[in-house]
C-alpha cells in the first residue's frame, strides 16, 4: 500500500455520509498514520469541518499543515475531492500561512474568556435593542459610539465569509490587514468600516451593556453579555493550509471580487 505523501500524513473526516465513504476509499488505497505521528493532515469535509480541525490544533498546541478536500457545500477553503494522484497533489501542494485572531472578552460579571478565530470575531446585539459600541484602535478611540446590530473583525482568509455578507471588503492574503465591518449600522450612517493594519489591536466596549447586552463570537464560540473585547492577530499560532497550485487560496480570494 502506498503512503499518501512523502511526509507522514494523517486522515481526518467529518461525520457526513459522503466524507465517511471517501475516508474508507482512501484508506483502501493509501497508508496513513495517526495524528500524533503525522507531519501533515488531509481533511475530508466542508469549510466548517476544516475550521473545526484547525481549532482543535490550536487548542492542543500541535499545529500541522492541512490539505482539505471538499465533501461539503461551499468548500472555499478546500481542494477538489478526487482520489486519483493524491500522493502527487499533496507533495506538490502550495502552502499558505493564515494567522488567526485572538479574542479576549471580559463579561459584565468580570469573567475573562480567550478564544482564537480563524475567520472573524463578531459582536452582536442580544435583544431587539440596538447595540451601542465604542471602538478603540491602537489605543485611540476612533468611534465613540457605533449604534448597530453588530460589528466584526475579519482576517483575509475569512473576509469572503460573514464579512462579505455584511458588505465588508475582500482582503488579499498577505495584505497585512484586517477588515473592521459594521453590521446594519444606524449611527454614524455614512461609516462603512475600515481597513486596519494587522499589528494593531482593536478594543470594543459595550456602552450600557446591562440595558443593551452584546455577545462576542469567535468563529462559532460565543461569549454573552460582554463588557469589553480586545481583538488582535496572533502570529505565534500561524496555521498552514495546503492547496493545489492551480487552485490556490490567494487566487480564489482575488477572483471572489469578480463573482456575480
């Protein structure tokens, strides 16, 4: 049985029927090792499963390059699923570094919670009342009061997800920027967001959080009734995504600007 690549490679799959069938087929043709022995990972599923696998790596502190194959819905962060030539594809894959965000939230009860985010950190109103949020960038208050449904910070890798749905900009990989994007802003009416150098920190403070509660969400992990949230890029935990050279992530993000 042939190894899946020159480097020891683990295989992970989501629990969907399609991903489980693909995993079984790959294991019949290729030899894999455990995650503990691996130097890289092949992940079968959709974008959600890939994000889950990456978050598990961040949690464990053992971060490996990941070659994803799409067996989900969108698969923006994935390569095409096919079994033929897998060894050559993985050996020749183009690596892309993705630095996650680090969210540090303090609740109105004084609880401190830290979570990483690969796509975005979003603040969202919890009730029918609009959120009132003060925004500070690199120690300077840039918006004393944003009246809105919410606001988010997106990485370049995540800029085509929730950020794009909120009318935020698409950021090329390597731009060294994050997108600061309001969600349904009411005041100030003409503020549509900003591009922030990724070495800056961004602090959100909920104004009157008891009356106007706000939650903070790092990808899928939510902290409710926050008082203050600090967001910065965490270069110490860079992730590596592997792509087929003719279908690489930087080109996908660029081409998404022309999607109709």
